[in-house]
C-alpha cells in the first residue's frame, strides 16, 4: 500500500506495509500519529474493524447489535454506522462513504479509505491547524447568462438565486479578515474553465460553488467534494478506470471534507434538512480548482414547497448565514 500525500506545497511519500495509520494522511506538520489500524481484505477491498476504529479514536462503544448497528461516542465525536449502508453519521452529519459498511466475523467493518478520507479529517481537524492561511475566499454563483441552470415550477431560474445567495454570503463574510470575491457578480455566461482560471489568477484559498438542485419533489441539502483517488463517486457503485486517476484537487482531500462537513452541518441545522449528506463527485470544478473546494446544493428548486422557501429573501439570508458560518469554522480550524 503506497500513498502519496500532499497538502499545499508539501509533498511526501508514505509507504505502509499492510496497515493504515489513520493519522498520517493530513498536514505534514502533524503531531502524534493515531494508533495503527489493521486492515483486512473483504470482498477484495481493504476494511478495518469498527471496534478498532472506536478504540483508535477513544470512542465509547454504545453498540446496539454489534454486527448490524453501532453508535460510538466520545465528547465532541460521534460515529453511527449500519451494516450494508454506504452512508454514516459522523459528528451528526451524514457522509456518503466510498464502500458500504460490512457485517462480518460478528462485527462491523468500515472501508479503510473511508476512515482515512472521511473520519480522520472530521474527528481530528486539529491536525490541519496551521496548514493554510485563508486570505482570499472565492464564491462561485452557479450558471449565469445563457446557462440558466435548473428552473422551478414557477419558472424562475437557478442562475438568479445562486447570484443572490453569493452576494449575501459575501456580506456575511464582511469583517472576516479575508478578501471575498465572486466569480461573477452579474448575469453573464461563464465556462467552468473560466471559473477555475478566476480562482487561480486571484490566488483563492478556498472555493465554494453555489447551486440549487433539481430532482422532482426531493428536498434537502447536499454538499459535494471530490472523491479520493481510486474510489467511486456517490452516484456510482463500481470503481471505473477513470476513478483511479489522481486529480489536482485530491491534494486537498482532508481540507475538502472538513470544509464540506462544516458547511453541510450549518445548512442542515439552519434549514432543518433533510440532510442528504456530504457527497462525492468528480465535477470539473472540484477536480481542477487550485485550492480546497466544495459545491453546495442549497435546496431543490424543482420541489414546489422548497422553491417557495428559496424565493423568500429571509430564507436565502438564513442559507447565506449558515454557509458563512461553515466557512468561518473551517477557516478557524485550519489557520
Ligand atoms: Zn446548478
């Protein structure tokens, strides 16, 4: 097992022999390492026992039935998993995993990659402390101009709501000490490549793309970040050959997840959900942006009752406040 890690400009190669060191994948300037977790091959994938994970993170086992459902807890940390499910609740937020939780040998097992890429950044954000300085925040209102985005039952386009939301988030971040820039501040057509270039040219330190969802009467909040190299996106069960490729955005894996987690948590709390989870997708923006990046779907425009809410300025204010809150919590964690 050979894992190349990179955070910011610091790159190093760690060679591990049959074990996952659950702590050594984050920022180079880390303190002590987590206890080593033994991996087991199950169905051709590397798994670690949930009981070992709980021990490694100092979680008390409040297991219902050890082989089907488990809830582990410690002050400030909580993990809930269930056999055959591909999502877990980590510190109260739903996270989509790379591999389903498995029941075997009288206990539950989690994918080693999920412990490393989802659990570790959320459980130990202190490991990222001091890794970056957030001087410039880039907000990206989705769509614009000829690209109208999704359209609600009443006919209003996503591109207007994303721009309005971005401006509100910008106001909320006033006084944060960081410069806040919008990829577009009017109704103009802008390609994804132009948005990536905007972020690079302006030396963005974090990037948040803002969208509203489309999908019939579904409702709730989703936040996307890049899948780890070698894992399938949330929308797919199998790992395809292209999923193996390491993308430029993968150098920020830990930062991406932590940013997504905080923003998702704040949005779900403010809106009451439903929590559709931190999801993984190889969107062009997430692959190519030159800093930690997420894409937020702040509600379903296609759902008539959710559209009504999105049309309400006070609701958009609530969304903006929570997105800003998530960004600031991330900023405080990594600086
Ligand atoms: Zn969109």
